[in-house]
């Protein structure tokens, strides 16, 4: 009697959960969605699936997330280099600046880009910090990571990352390699 009392509910549970389309591997993969808004008001979505981060506008492109702050001297120094790379690679590259500051306005960020000659996207939304922490955790640099922190993906798959000031030529070489150029 005890066997049937345990067996029937267990069998029912197994049958009901086995009918879904999601595989066991999919069920344990960490997922999240981050909504970004650039300084011009355009919305972007970043999907996290496992260790992959996919920007909705980044299909077949290299996406470089630049985690920075406007007060950070190495962050300021890299802006011109990132602008040069964006100009060089055009539509094959999306650079998305992710400011980790809470109280900076879109106008201040636009002035920052103009002052340091960086013509690329900058997201200014509360979810920036969650995205930055999620990426940092995924690539293994921890929650107290140095800035600037730049992370490169191609079709959502991790390519490489850079912590601190990085030479433009190194980033250029990695972007060209990721694009097979």
C-alpha cells in the first residue's frame, strides 16, 4: 500500500514535467534580461544565457561592453581609442559604454563623449550596474572589479576582456580576429 501511495504521485510528477520543451540542460542555465537606454533614448536589450551575453542589435557583429565612470582617468583615456575603433569598424562593431554612476545625466555623458572624442553608444540606466556585475561575475573578475572593464562578445559568445588601460592596437587586433578580417 505504501508503495502505491508514493509511486503514483511520483510517476505523475515525472510524466507532467517530462512534457515540456525545455531540456534538463536548458532548465539549469542561468538567464537574465537587461534593458538599456542610450543617451539618445534608444532602447537595447541584453540577454544573458549561461555565460553568453547577446545585445539585440549585435547579430553577426562584435559587441564591446565598456564598463566605466566619467571621473575615472583611465576611462577618460580610453574614450578616444574606442571612438577610433568604432569609426574603423563601423557597422561590424557595437561599442556600448555602461556607466556605473548613479547620478550622471545624459547631457553630462554626451559632453563626456564630445570632450574625449568618443563616438559610440553609452547606456545610462539603473540596470547598468546589474549588467556590469553579472558580466564581471561570469568572466570571473568578481564584484570589486577595476574600471575600465571592457568585455568583447561575438554573436553573444565571449571573446576576451580587458581590465584597466589597454592599448588600442591590442583591442584592434582582437576585434579583427573576431571578425575574421
